[in-house]
C-alpha cells in the first residue's frame, strides 16, 4: 500500500541531504497519478513547515513528444518556493544539486487570481501582469533520472530552482506561440524552440494548471510566478557551466553553476 506521508518524508530527506532515492514506482508499481500528487502535497507541507515560502508553480510535460515518451496525456506540476528563485546572472552552487538539467521557459507573473475549473487561455492572458524569460533548473531526487510520471510528480515535479530574467513584458500584442527561444551552454546552442512547444500556447499550460488545481481546491494567486513548461530539450549541466537563454522580444536570463 502507498503510504503518502512516509514517501513524502523520504523525499523531504532526499532534498535536505542531496541524496537520491531508488524509483518510487519500483517499490510501489501500483501508485496512481492521484496518489503521486498526494505524496507531493505532503512533501510541500513538510517544506513549508521547515520555513520555506511558496511563491508559485511549475508546469512540466507540456510537449507532446515528452507526453508520448512517458505515456501520459496531460502535463504535471510542482510548487516553487522563494529560495528557489535565482537572480539573473547569479551563480548556483552545483554541490547543492544531485543531477541537474536546464530548460528554457516563459514565466508568467500573475496580476489576478485564477480559479478553475473552466479557466481559458483568454482568462490567463487577462490575469497576467507580465511574462519573463526563465531558466528552470530541474533535479530529480530519483537516482539517475529513472523516473516514471508518478515519480516526478511525487518529487515536486523535479523542481530545483528558477532563474528569472530582469525584463517584464506585458502580453498585450504578443503571440506567445511564436516567441522563439535559444538555449546556450558555454556559448554553444544546445536547444531551440518556440512558445507553441508548450501545449500549443504557454497560456494553455497555465490554464491547464488552474483547472487541474481545482481538483485539490487550490487556486493560483495574484503575485504568483508560473513557469509554463520547457520549449526544448533539457541538457545536463556540470560544475562550471554557463547557461544562457534568449527569447525573441522577451529578453534573456543566465546562470553559472559554481
């Protein structure tokens, strides 16, 4: 039987001590997606009890190719905390991570609350104060990224940190589907993409999140930061790597793994 609290405690300790776990689904192959979210919510409560302040959400598995890889038909999500936010250009201590990867994403800063079900793309855009370039640093607490969808959901969506660019851009007049992205690692292009890679429209990913959260009686609050899903592959990084993402019209963000 899946013990939500016990698994949440294991993941909490893995985050605290940067030690990977064996895949949860190897031990509990019967774990459902709903049960995985219950583990995640238990983990979030433990993180909050330890003093971490929630500032937003992350969305993953937004690309159709990735959904096909994992055999799922919808994205997943995790929670962002204040200590996960990295200032543009600032270093991240590599030794605080286990097996990090990076993704180029569009971040939404909400100006109004979004409460599902039934939230539309138009409502997301109307509620958005601005968008920002972002680099999501993902880091699985599951050994060697041997994950199934239930593993990454339970593990808070493999969230580790988010680097936000300094430029805030209103969404009025922008077609976010057509915003191009280039991700560089040590000056070499390692991924490219466009906004449409995230559920056909990044705001569609945010609408999905608002509607999914309604199942757990959770709403998206004004002031929350929502990162809307990777627009390309997620390369692994090593100590000393310099990462930069640049978006058409939105600006750039960068980070050094020190």
